[in-house]
C-alpha cells in the first residue's frame, strides 16, 4: 500500500497536521501552535499534567476535537505512566488511567496519545475496523508495548497483515543521547534502536527499533514521520526546553 503524504496542512490556525489513509481511518498529529496556553506551554498544549492552566488545556483539547469533527467527550485521553500496558476502550472518553496504549473497535471514538519526544504510534486495520494509539517512551518501547498493541488489536478482530502503523514525530537517533549502558540495555530487547548522535556519543533511535519490531511481527505497513521533535520548533520537546507542553496524535473512525 503506497502511503499518502505524511504531513499536510490542517485548517488555518488549527495547529493540526494530518496523515490520511484509505479505509475510513483518520489520523492527526497536532503542533504547538494555535491554542490558548501561555508560555512556556504556548500555545496548543494538550498535556494535563505538566503544570499548565487546566482551563487552557480543556480549551485546547476541545479545539483539536472540533478540528477532527469530534466532540470533546468522544476523545479518549490516557493518563500515561511510561508502561507497556495497552487497554481496550469500549466507550467514549474522557480519561483512561495508568496505561500507555488504547485500542477500540468503536466508530466515533477518538484515541489520543500525548508526547514531547517519545514516539506516538497510530495503528489501524481498515477491514476489521480496529484502531490503536500508543505512547512509546524508552521503557515502554523496550518493554514490548508495540507488540502488545498488535496483540490487543488482534483480540478485537484485526489481522497483523492488515494493520498500518504510523510512527509520529519523536526525538531522532542523532539527538537522543543516553549513557552507553542504557543504549545497550534497550537494544537488547529492541534490536535496531542503538544509534550514534551527531556528537559521536551513544544514542537511541526508538522509531527505528519499533519499525523493525513491527515489521517482524507482520504489520502490513509501517510509516515513519521524519520530523524530530528536538530540532522541529513547531513541536514540543521536553529535552529541548522543559517545562513545556505536549502535542498529540489522534486516530478515529468516523461514525
């Protein structure tokens, strides 16, 4: 299956870019622009646990939902804890506690994942009508959250060979510096993730490792958004400037 352009322009001023696929599945990635939050969370911060004004966060989430044609109550947000836990969602939002992945087969339910350097995964099987949103930080990626996502999707009727996964903007292997022992530990369970930074130091490329793992597990199509959060100023990056906000990946099937 040939992917359409990974990033296109959203509605003017919406702070939303998107990735479109055939089969009735919609995917969106927000930017940091077009919201109500004040510095250092300016301006489309969607993270509710980073110190921002909750009123501004609620307004930003409502804006993103509206840009996708959803109501705020139709979007499920996770209370992410850097785990490898993936939870099935049987109804609308607003929050699923203590997990880093959600899957559903319900049309009209949006699944959101928050990031600011970690990897957002948006996966869907357009034939089985099953979708997933996953937050893959270092611990979750090394703990196998991508494979657990596929397992949960399969439990809802998806076929690995019918699943397309988009790996969204994240810190790249040239910028994600870690101690050598940490790089080796992660690479032991996530082969392909070891990298060398632009400074010649040990690094991690989580998207490279996740893409390799997903393809080995039989995912039909794995697409990587090339943007690096550390160098792309239109995206939030915790490493570039904490405290800061969170942007989101959003996936849903219209009713």
